[in-house]
C-alpha cells in the first residue's frame, strides 16, 4: 500500500534497486481517440489477508506514490476503467503482475531495455533464461517471429490455419524470432554473445483483463510466470504475490482473483513436427506430438516460463 507519510516513503528501500517510477512525473498528454481514459481513482488494497481480500473504498491515485500500485478488477470486465493507471505505468517502464487465462505473469514493455533487466531482477532469473511475449494479435506474432507455416504444394501442412482455431487460448508457441525481437530477451549467458538459435515463446491469452491491457498498448508485453522465490511452484493468489514481490521492486499488480488453472501448454514449432514440451491447460491435438520427459527437460527452458 502506498505510504501517506513522505518521510516513511523516503525510507523505503527495495531489494531489487530503486525504481525510477517512484519520482513525480509530468502530467501525461491526453489519450489518443479510442484509448482508455486515464482515470483518477482506483480501488486499492489496504489490508493483505491471504484468506480474504479486504478492499477499502476508492482512493486518489498519486503518480509520485512510493510503493506498489494495487488494482482489483472484476473478472467479468465490467470495471476495466480501473486499468488506466496500469496502462500508463507500463508505458513509463513499470514492471508488474497481471492475470492471464492460466496463471499470473510478471510483465513489462517489450521495447524498454531497463524494464526487461528489472523484470529479471524481480523474478530472480539470469540472462540465460529466455522470456516470452504476450501478443495482441497474429500480426504481433508475424512481426516478432517468422510466423506459423502456411503449407506448401509439396504437402507441408497448413499449421497457421490450425493455430488460428486455438488462439486466443492457453498455449505458448515457440517460434524462430526475427530481428525485431529484443536481444535482451534471448541473451546467452552473462557475456555479450547471443544465442545463434533465436527463439521466442508467444502467447495470446484468452482473458478479458489481459486483453484489455494489451489492446491499449502500442506493443506486446514481455512476460514470465510468477513463482515462489525458493520453490518451482506457481503462485495463484494475487494477495500472496503482492506480499512476496512488493519488497523486490514490483511496481503494480492487477488482482483478477485467484487463478485455478494449469499453466499454458508449450508447443515447440521449430522442428519438423509441432512438439509439446510441457502439457498444460491446452489439450493435445492430433497435429501435435508429445515429447518424452527426459528430452523435454533439456528443451530451451521454456517449460518453466
């Protein structure tokens, strides 16, 4: 919860380093036609209780607040106006958590290098860990990857047509990345060398909250799943996420209620056949092949993304 006392706010120190978003910023320009209006109020969490969410009435959102912004949104999407400050923060370079159609994800602006580095520090992952992207449409996928095979006269199947029936949905597809995809997201080790095989996982989640955020941004979002800091287990409760990640430098969290779904099904599209390397919420279809567990464990680390 943002502190009302300036002295208390000044004493707040983050383990992941100070965020530039904590400084007062000039008033943002008026939104473009068709964009969400920037609202002056959000519903804020005053008490954090893992068993029961307790929200007070609306409070004034101050751009210079020190602390994490918390916004509770109805899963039905009837109060999407509350997302306006979140969209504004993302455009400034914020790192935060939003719900998807499977689990919660830590996200940031795809083109902001500093935000990508902060996301890695908040999650506690190194440069060798690949990051995925949440896309707004198939056009984004075609921009940042080589896209899905359209089929040929020589008998190659039209995978694009099959995938169109699955998205938006609970699948992550691994595709070859194009030059438009940031190198920071596929860095190999801690040196300046980059992986020769540029690959990226892409998603279009079937979640109203996630879609409302994506459709009001100019670019896709870099993302990684939210897990316990010392365990390889996803966190499904946004209250617990806030308690664990706020001290690490998280700028905001969008609370869409607890998630109960499995993670996304990860399908590697870079080989001869579309191969499932992690079975999740999305069911296996006839045109997909399952990879044995031993081989899947060695695959590019997208299983844990």
